C-alpha cells in the first residue's frame, strides 16, 4: 500500500493486486470493518486506517480478491479473479508477498483445535471470533500480543508455554544496545508482558517436548516439559507460534536469486536498499524481502516506489535520495531490533527437526520418520525427498513443510541449513483450475 501510494503520487499509473477481499495486509486485515466494535485489537491496528484512507485517495486501481499465480520476464503477471485469469504487463513490478508463520510441527499439531496464533488472530480480525479456553505455546512477540488482545477482549489465555531459554536471552544480550534504537518497540513488548502478568496468566518457560492428544469430548491434552518437570494442560484450543518466515514462493518462481539469512533461519530474496533484484523490472519490499514488521514494510515500500520512479524517468537519482531520507532512517531504526529478537526467540532444534512420529507434510501425511528413512536410502535434498515421498507436492506446494524438511536434512543444525538450496517454486504459484488456464485471456495494461 505504501509503495502504491508513493508511486501514484509520483505520476505513475498503478495497479494493486490484492489477494484479500480488501486492502490491509496481514497486520491491518479488515481494519475498516472491525475497529468500531473490536477496540481490543489495539492502537497499532487502528493506525492502519490512515494508510487505507491515503490509498483510497491516491488514484491507485485496486483489484481485490486477485490471486497472482505467475510472474514472468517482461515483466508481466498472470492473475486470477472470480475464476477468470488475465495477463497484465508493466515496466515495473513490485512483489510484496509478506510473511507466513513458521510451521510448528510436533506430535499432535494436526489435531482439530490446534492452530497457529496468527491464524487465530485472522479469525479475531475478520470474524470477531475469540479463542476461548486457549493455551498459547511457542515463542515470539506475537504470542504476547495475542495474549494481551485476548485479555482486553475478556477471554484471557489459560497459560503461556514459552520455549525461549536463559541461554537464548544471553545470546541476544550483545544486540541490546542496537535494539535500543527501537526503544518504542521494546517498551511495547514490556507493556504487553506486564499486562499478562497483571492478569495472572500462568507462564511456563524453557518448555520443550511438545505433544498433543485429544479426548472423546474434543478437548486437547497438551503435554510438555518445563524446568525438568512434565506438565499437562487441558484446553479447547491450542495456539502455537515460533516466529515468522518470508513467503518466497512468488519471488523464487520469478527467478530472483535468494540468499540464506542465518539469524532468521530462512531464505530471502537478494536485493539492495531500494528493493531492486537481479531480475530487470522486479523489486521486492516488506516482510517478503526480510522480516521487519509493519513500520519497516511501509518504509521499504516507499523506497522501492522511489527507485521505480527514478528508473522510469519521473525523478532523478538525486531527488530519489533526498526524498528517501526519512524512509531510510525509519527502516534503519525499525530493523535495529531484529538481531535482538531473532536471537532471543530463536526456534528450538526440536521444532526445526521434530520427532519421528510427527507429521511433516500435512497435505500428503508424510512423517519425519519417513523423511529420515528416505535420507538413509540416499535422498540428500528437497528434490529427492519430494520425488520419492511427495512431501511438498500437495495443495500448499511446500509452504507448510519446506522449512521443516530442510531442518530434518540438517538434523536441526542451523549452521548447515543454509547449504541446502530451497526447492524450486513452480507456477501456478496458487492452485487454479485447468478450465481457467485454458480460457486464459490476455489483457495487457501498462501500469507502474
């Protein structure tokens, strides 16, 4: 949204293809409809209204419910809306694919009632549904935010089961001085933790050995170890979270070079400060270019749009640099906290490489044991695991298992995971029907 507004203000015709029913992304999802009756979502959520208002007044052509399923050289995109696909060409394309939650596989994670904290937050924003009688398990700032929102909504979580350890905090401590540049974010986090403590929510720290079962009534029995003791909790809903990773299917399918981000334990597109990639006409911005959060995404979108304005001849390089000063400062400040957060809330090895009985590929019911068996028989990479076991060949195309397969291939050793190339992302990036593909109409339109 930020990039579209900046590009339109600079004189470009802009087409915004948004997969959701209305603009807002993951952070500001449904903000216009939910804010009046769901104030417990917080002031940060409400701040998205300013961006939506600016987008509405910018003259940008917004196509909602539009699913991009192919990005080609040219550049051009092939996208689907209401069951009809069309092709749009442009001199410049900005990919803002965002992030997804890191999969949290453990025995029982596929049971009804077990979902990610982010998925629960989507239900809170779109349908006003609250996760009652819930336990939150994992690590990361989103756990605290969701817990605080539940408290404000009158349905506090039964417990927080946190995997971060004192050793992780010690590793994060050297990054604290730089993180102080984002002091406002740190203070927000402390306020969230204070609210959780004041509400009397139980907190289990250093948790490991997650497992879940369900009884005849549908209740979830969640077991784990904390401080050397086996603990058991019963709940109606179990919300898990281990941070977020970049959504790279679109950028990988577009042929953009990717590099390993060891701190975030994920691959990311290679790009410069302006979001320019090694593919002519393609820029990337937001969490799809590197996890940074909403404010960083806005700044990155502005920078990418300014560079596109420069490349299209609307402004000079000097003007671009001058207009980019505020956005660059914002991006530096908001990213300053990332090394601290990445170290403090790192995913544990048992999540990266879970026990044998854990289902890894939910689409094809492939277990960790099957993947390890395949490795013992000579499979040494994503492609061989995929071709022999079908892991990653289901409807999600590996979005829910690629990172875990990589973890198993490297035995949970993050220093080795970067040596395992990501699997090739193929189009269609999102499922479409053969009928729609056969009826594809070419609709060329010069935009940004």
